[in-house]
C-alpha cells in the first residue's frame, strides 16, 4: 500500500513538473552559484550518470556509488554542500535543464536521439509514467511532452546556440565517443575543466565503472526504476535498430533530422567521425 501511494505521488509530481508551476523552483535551484562552478549537462538518459561516476573517482578520489555521487557531483539545487573539485573552489554540478545564463562553463553530453527515446521510454514505463505503446509515446517525446526538459532537439540547440558556446565555454561530448574512446574523451573533459589528467586514475575509474559493476552498484543501492526494470540499462549504441519502424524513423527525421545531422548522427545510424580536439572550435565558429 505504501509503495502504491509513493508511486502515485511521484506520478503527480512528474505531471506537475511539466507545468509553469515548476519555473520558480528552477530559478530557486540556480541560486548560490560560484564563478568557478562548472556543469555536466545532458538530456535525460544520455549517459550522465556513468560520466559522473567516472569523474567522481578521478577528481574526488572516492569510490562512486549511487547516493554518494549525488553528494559529490549533485543535481543543481543540491549543490550548496558539494565539495570543490575544480580550480577557484569550483564545484561540478549536474543539470538536465536547457541552457541558462547562470552557466559559465559546461560539458554537454549528447546521445543519439533514437537511443535516448528507447531508454527514456523504458525508464518511464518502469516508473508507470508512460501510458500506451511506443507508437503513442514517440510523438509526445519529439514534441517535448514527456519530461520537464523539452524536446531532445530543442535542448541540444539551446546549448549549442548559446553565448556559452560562442565564447568557448562549452565542450560537446558525444556518448558514443565516450563509449568508444573512454580514456581519451575523459582526458579532454578533465583538461576542459582546468585540471591535469592522471592516466592511472582514469584507467582505474573506467575499470571500476564497467556495465557489470554499475549494475552491481544498482543492486546495492536500488533506484526508483529498479523495482520494475533497471536504471542502469545496456548503454547500447545503435540499439534502436531493433526497435524503431521505418515510419517512426521518418517521424524522428521530420522533427529532429537537422539537429541530428549537426551532431554527426546520420539516418543510417553511423556516427560521423570527428576530430576530438576540434569540438570547441566547431561550436564557437
């Protein structure tokens, strides 16, 4: 009975989060920021949990676990008590929000929309938030109606077209690059935050946060979605090929094709190769 009440409350909170009632709360959560603070920004289900687990071990020198990572690299609004991990007493803060002018330096982690929608759909079904099948869910996702952060394409554009990107304060990182070249991508992220990478720490963090070990951590500290599914899914690249129909792919192309192409995601699903060191130049050109 208690679980049912809790789930009902969560569902109503989720629905309220997509109304204008949320705007004052979002403003309030962005108070108390420091000049040295930097961000891990992403659309939901884009790999930011994995990235935070990696960064926590590398920058804080602590074993990462669910719960603990939210104290060391917290969501915006929980940042006042976060430890300083960056130069100038800066803290590292997670956000799923579209760009806001309070942000002065951010890594934007993006993931192929087609994989994101499959992951978000599975996550929301596990929580009882997604009603109906994927056929009904997909149009709502593309219109930005399934969570409080808007559409995937609108979220990405808000960061890429921001003044932050124009002055070199935004580093674009694709989840697919993080999966394929984890150590190299982490080195670039750490340098962007103004620190010197430590190869040994990076190697250890990658080993400690493999998919199997992340799932073990979820078992030790179950998440909201754990009862009916998994919070830590496969992190697959291109898993959408087995799930999305031709008509669904056409709808995605209609709504988000231009932004996907801009980020290097082709219709065939092959991620276009990019020169890692040129990402900031591409965004600010």
